[in-house]
């Protein structure tokens, strides 16, 4: 087997909100075309860490990163980084589905138009591709002009995935993407994630350990901003090296 390619690498990484250090000395390598999940108790820094990968935290006053973060060996923290370009490469899907109050079509086309793609045929093609990749096309192809807010919660979340895919990212960050969904919609999102990893590198935050066990190749267990353990998901859940990991996955706290 060829060595898997490292897509995201952070080393001795710290993150602060003002004076408060919430990510503490984390080093981790995440592999291309893998699903990596970040698990850990509420408030341990999962979302903060995830948002570092596309510099979404930049928008928060007083927020500051320290250390190294790279995508394919290239620094993503420095002032020379084109953050708009970075966010095109590193898409994001949030906990609560957040479609715009626009048509299904316009939601998916949004990022293309923002990026100055105006050719109608190109837009139509990319919208269809993205909806197909997000496993939503068959359900919406006859109603692309309908308001996206009329879709079910699960469909809205798959629409948000399609919107993220439309600008052809390499990495997809997902912050508890199924936590607002019912079990059937959750199962569809999980199937979709496993399908998407053929083409994309996926990092998912979840506090649902069964979900992490079902869909991810690697798992990072974070506690109070520290990376307690990182490894193959099967190892983390069946033979963790640390007592703390074992206590957490067996539900002794958190
Ligand atoms: N915008 C912010 N400003 C200040 N502190 C924040 C902000 N966002 C999160 N925090 C704090 O940082 C810590 C980590 O939060 P977060 O990354 O949201 O954790 P998780 O996603 O694991 O629940 C928490 O103590 C939280 O209160
Ligand atoms: Mg969170």
C-alpha cells in the first residue's frame, strides 16, 4: 500500500480567545481522502480547532493562533495567506442547516457567483453536479426554483453540503452536521460523508461517539484543549492507549 498523503498538519498549535488559551500544544496529521473525527466533551475546543483549518476564527476579535498549521505542507496561518482562496479550498458545513432564503438553485450557485463565474451553462452544470454529489438531486431536480427553506431539515443540510461542494473544495469541515437531524436524516448524512471521502478530505466534529466509530477512519480525542489521543478509529474505540480515552468512550464522563 502506498503511504497515505498528509493533507492537514498542525504542530505545537495553540489558540487563544483574548488571554484564554483554549487549544494547547496540539500536533496532528490528518490524511487526504480520509474522514477524521474530532470528539470530546462540550467546550473542549472541537469547533475552535476545526475553524482554524479555514481561518474562520479570524473573524473573532482577540482570537489568535500560535504554532504551525499547514495544508499540503504550505502554511495557512501567515499574513500572506489569501483567506478567501483558503476558504474555497476548505469548505464548511455547520451544525444547524443554514440555507439562504433563496431558491434551491441559487443556494448552490451562490459561491460560484461570488467567485465571478457568470456563464449560465457552467453554473447549471456545477449546480447539478453538486446536488448529485450531495445525494439531493433526485429529490429536488423538479423544483430547483422552490425556496430552500421549504425543504426538510435533512434536505437543507444536504443542500448546505452541495453549496459547499459547488466551489470545488478539497477539504470539507463539518461541525456536528447531523446533531439537529432525526435518525433517518442522520443516517443519510453519514452515508453521504462516507461517499464523499472518495473525493474529499473530511474533518467532522461530533459528540456522538457511535457516529465517529461508524464513519471515521481516524479519531482525535480532545479534552480541555489538549489532544489526549489520536489514531485509527478502530484502535481508539477498541484498544485506547490512554485511561482517559477509555473512560470517555465508555461513558464514564462527558
Ligand atoms: N468566540 C469566543 N470567544 C471566547 N471564548 C470562546 C469563543 N468560542 C468558544 N469559546 C470558548 O472556547 C472553549 C472551546 O469552545 P468550543 O471550541 O466551542 O468547544 P466545543 O466545540 O468542543 O464545544 C470554550 O471554553 C468556549 O467557551
Ligand atoms: Mg462545538
